[in-house]
C-alpha cells in the first residue's frame, strides 16, 4: 500500500464490507445504522465471516504491512484498528515528507506541463489525506514559483499565439 493513500484504501474497504453487509466486523455501527441481530446462526457464522473480512484486509496491503499487523488469533476489527493506528501515528512525519516533496517538485523534472500538474495535484491530495489543506491558489503559485516555470509558460503562450495567428490572423 506504499503508493496508495490510506484514506482512499480505507474508504474502498469500508465500501466493500458495507456492500456485503459485514461492516460490523471492522467498525461499530453508528446510532443511525440498524443493529446486527445476534442469532445462533449469526454467532456460528461470525468466525467464518470474520476470517473472510480479515483476508480481504490482508490481501490489499503490502507484505511489509502484513508482517506488521498480522497477529495470531486477531479479529478483523483488531487488524483494521492496527492499520488505522499505524497510519494515523505516522501522519505528522508523513505530512512533513509530503510538504517537502510538494515544495521541491519542479516542472523541469517532467516531460510536459500536464504531468507536472498531475504530480502536484497528487501530492496535494496526499497532503489533504494527512490533514494539510492545499488551496487551489497554492497549486497555481507552485506552478509559477520559479523563473523556469514562467519561461515555460511564456513559451507555451507564444506557441499558442503563433498557432492562432497562423490559422486565422483576424483573431489576433
């Protein structure tokens, strides 16, 4: 899960367990949600279903994370909480690392402006996932942060102007 955002992964897992009506194996139901009715049949199935939910978790994380959270006899909820704690405990250090990456991302490291913009947007989304908001203004300012960026934009605009004047001189 190194390249996947924890919040995105967690949302996908919660969506899956909700679709199969086994979300209660990971999180306690909210007051708005109906309570799970305990019957003899549901109690008998609990270990089987819990093992399936736990396997879903284990199948979607990296081997390193698996070795970190795998505990003999643990329930799916305990594994879920260990993963959540692991990512939330690392939030501050992850935010610092991402902030540094965001600040040091330069357009000259990318093949085109689109790839550069995508990289900045991805870093902004990752920062948002650890509680650091990146405004659209900041994204724009980052794009214009150095003279190299301005030169590239000016070159782009010159190309657009030349193109437009070549196809329809009356437009300009």
